[in-house]
C-alpha cells in the first residue's frame, strides 16, 4: 500500500495571510479529494507549516492542513498531479508538500 501525506498551507501566496477560514479550507480540500476518487482520508487542520517562499525568500510560519490517505495507486500519473494542481489553485498556494511512503496497513 502507498501512504500519501500532503501538507497544505492556508496563507494565500500573494497576500501571505489567510483569505479563507480554516473550516472553509478543510471543506475545499475535502471536496477535491472526494472528486478525485480517493475513498477516504484523514484531514488534520491547525498544524503549523514553516518554509521559505520560493518567490521572495521570506520565511513563513502559517496554519496548515495535513492530509493522509492510503491506497494501492501509483503517484506518477496525471490524475494525482491534477489533484495537487486543483488544491494549489483552490487555496492559491505556491506549493503543496507531498510525502509518499510504502507501508503495511491493516484495518483491525
């Protein structure tokens, strides 16, 4: 199984501040995930992301959202990139951090 972890900031890339509420960001991400045939995910709001903006070099600390899901899929495909692009566009993000790991999963 493949575990995918996304970390998504909530500050608008142009204004460097939150333009929507955390609840609205979670709702938008949820809708994108479900529209891309991912059957279930864990969404963890209110974590903190720290990174350097590519465009300005500024260090940003922002409220972020962590998304985790497990599926037997390959991530090099166009549909995965499409989902990431949708999230970036919907939340006006410079990037989304993507972590992918092969894991053993059991539902007990």
